[in-house]
């Protein structure tokens, strides 16, 4: 029986790095001892450059230390080194010795882990007899030069589904740790977004731990770094919605939406817009009309101070340059750290290679509470189907059915564990569990440059005041925005988009401050699918 079954804690899995860039001039054994004092649960000795004799000497010294803490030591790649020092096991990459040969050399008790980056690799490793899996690379990292692909948290999640299925078939538990670019700034998000729900059991499945390299090895105080990672894993991320409601009852929605709108004027939430110059004035006017407090700042260094005020951030990629992307990421991380909502508006996401790359970079940089876009933009973020050839920021005429659109938003929301809104003639909104179809608005909105961007401002404000149910907050924002458009267009003096805009601002103000019982329009414009 493999010793892997005796390993009860996989939470913080340390992978060593002996290079000067990471370890510096310190002694590796001393660093590992410090990390073990901080709670590291398993150690992998990885060294691709040293001679065999040096590898054995260092591995033997490490094994002496790990044994003091009753923590397993596995050797990366080198089965011969593991045999020489009687290590607990080995960890094998896709180009290393095959698992069957390693097992025949090491025996049935050895722990054998495998690195996998796809469902196929995971399934193969399990069937070949791997005791645990290292899933990645999650994020880009300088410590692994042969990275084939970056799979992100969504890739980890998809691999976990295969593992869970195989565990059921084999009646064998297979621990999984995520690896690649994981540190204190993203460890909670990796754990959170890697989860998926087993609906038949109403339970959540997630990784057993995270494998880290430089987050501990390069730390000034490895013990403190390891302890911090352990602590973070035990806590939900600050942006997670604690006690979130998830009602599907229409009457509850109708009663709650007015409360959301009332809170806009009561709380006057800060709405931090990082948006293009074309829409800044209109976005500020919209925010003011609904009771929010707007600030237009594309300077990321301001975000840390702004995020403490309980508001929300809008990241709009209508204008994107390398410098702007850097500022977006700074602000993004600040709002995530403060636990405040962040809305992503991937304007023109499929129009150019630059924009597609920017989307991938931002999606990897943090957690978005809500992603809003037209059909082409949502498809690009989902990265599903043929590549979208977007013309500028405009959406192409749709060729998909309403059922397919609903499926897209549901799939993306489930993958990211957030809320997704696809705008169009009919809007689709989902949190992965509940999906709504919304039928309102007016054609004049499509004639106003940046009107969709200002919808993002409205949604962000609603998210800031109603944290307990982001989908319901977003639904309130869409209904407020599009109902105001309908009422503005119905005014006698509105003859086109030029006269529409001021009337629209007026109606936003009126709709957001209606009496508690003056929401008869709510029942007619949407439905839960």
C-alpha cells in the first residue's frame, strides 16, 4: 500500500529551487527546515542541474530534516536518487520516466506523483497508477522553463472533474495540488475558482493543496511565508460572498430589487471607472443620476486608497495599451485584496490579437465579480468555438439561438464562479446556477457611443450595495438602466439619439428613486430560465 494514503495534509506542498535567482546564497536545507517549522506538509526536491553525487548528498540532508517533522520527501524526476536515499517517493513530469517503470523500481509503498496539464494527461496518470497529481501550470512562472501551456484556474477545475470521476470508479482517493505561479496574493483565488459543485450530492470539490516554489524558497522568512499560506488557505477569499442567497423565486426577486435600488441612494457607493476617454463624461453622469459617487481614474496606484471606501471598480478595455494594462492590474489587485467588487467590460475583446491577449492577462490577474459584454465579447472570454472576428467594438449579427446564448453565459459563470451578463436585443444573465432572460431597453442605446460602458457603471454600483446576491444586484442594474431607456425614448420631445441622452439621464434618476410600491414594471421584463 502506497505511503500516499498516510499523508493526511497536502495543503502547502513545497517544491525546492536551488538556483541563485531564487535561493540566493542561503543553504537549501536551512530554508526547508524553516519552511517545515511554518507548517509545510510535503517537500519535493527539484534540481535539474546538479551532478548525481551532489543531488544525493543534498537529498540525504533534506531527508534527515523532513524525517524530523514526519513529512514526506519526494524527489523530482530522479528515481535513482530516491532509491539511494530511501526517499518516500518521486514526482514525475510528462517527459520523465513512466509511472509503471518507476513503480517497478520503487515498490508498491512509494509515493509517485505526476504533473498533468490536461484531462487526458490526468486520466493517463491515474490509470498508470499515480498516487497524486500536480495540476498546472496555473500561472506563468520563471521557475519552470519547459511549461507547455498555462491552464489557469479553469483548467485545474476541468481536470478535477476527471479525477473525481475516476476516484468514484476506482474507489481510490487521488489527492491533487495546483502548481505554477501560486503565492500569497492568489492562493485563495486558486482554491476558490478551482472548486466545482457535485450537484447530485450538493457538495463542492476542490484541490487538496497548492505547490509553491519561490513564495517560500525566495522569502526572507520561509517559516512566516509558509505559515501565511496555511492561514490563507483556511480562510475564504475576501471577495467571496459569505452567506450568499440564491433564490429562484420570482416573488423574492421582485421584492428585493427595489431594496437594491433604494440602497444606491442610501449608500452612494463609490464607482471607480477605469474606462476609455470617449465615455467618461457620460459614465460620470449616469453614476450621479443613480445615486453613486463616480471617480474616473486610470492610475492604478490610487486604487488601494479608493478600495477601502466600500465601492466597486469597473475595468473597461475600450482603450488598451501596455501601460494601461499595467494600471488595470494594479487597481484590480487592490480591489480584490479589499474584497470589493470588480466588473470587467472586455470591449472589442475579439477584434485584435492585442485585445485577446489583454483579456487572457486580465483574467489571470484576479477575480472578476461580473463580466459584461456582447455576444462576441463573451464568446472571446469563454474561448469557446471558432475565433471571433470582431469588427471594432461592435457585435456582429447573431447566428446563435437564445438557448445557446443562455448556455454560454451559464458556462462562463460556472467556470469563473461569478456573474456573467451578455447584452443584446435580449440580455442573458447567469451566476452558473440561475439564469435570467431580460427583454427591455431601446434601440437608441445602441446608437450612443459607450452606452454599454455606462451600463457597466450602473452594474458596479449595484454590486457594491448588494453583496449578498450579485446576480440579483446585476438584474436590478440591468432593469433600472434599460427601463430608463424605454421611458426616455417615450418622451414626446425625444426624436433620436441626440435628444435621447439627456432624457435618459433624467429617467435614470427618476427610476432609481421611485416609491417602494412603484415597481409594477419588474414582472414584465424578465424571467428565470
